[in-house]
């Protein structure tokens, strides 16, 4: 029996895309996706920039509240000492 040379079969899946091996393309896509997730966590996660900015704003609100309470306390102390001097000594 004579064996005929058959033409080479074409693979169903290409081994390269635009001259780059598919393995490298997959690694680059995975790295880009991982970097995107990391940046997303940095911007919107529990230790993120938005949390930091919110805490800084909350701190400034508290500092203003403390200044207001100190001024009110000083006025009340002044009034207290003025009233105390009006009382007769015991």
C-alpha cells in the first residue's frame, strides 16, 4: 500500500496574534486587569483616598466645633466668676 503525503492540517486555534504569542498577550492582559483592580481598591476601598479625604473633612468640622465650645466655655466661665464676686463672702 502506498502512503500519500497529506497536506498539513491547520490548527483551529491561532498561535499568534499580530505577530505576538498568545501567551504573552494573555499575561499582559492579566497584568493590566490586576493593575486596574489595584488602582480601584486604592481609590475606592476601605483604605482609600476617598476615605482619607472624608476623614480630613470630618477633622476640620470637629476642630471648628472645639473652637466654638472653647469660646462658649470662656464666656460661661467669665459669667460664673462675675456672679461669684457678687455673692457675699461666707
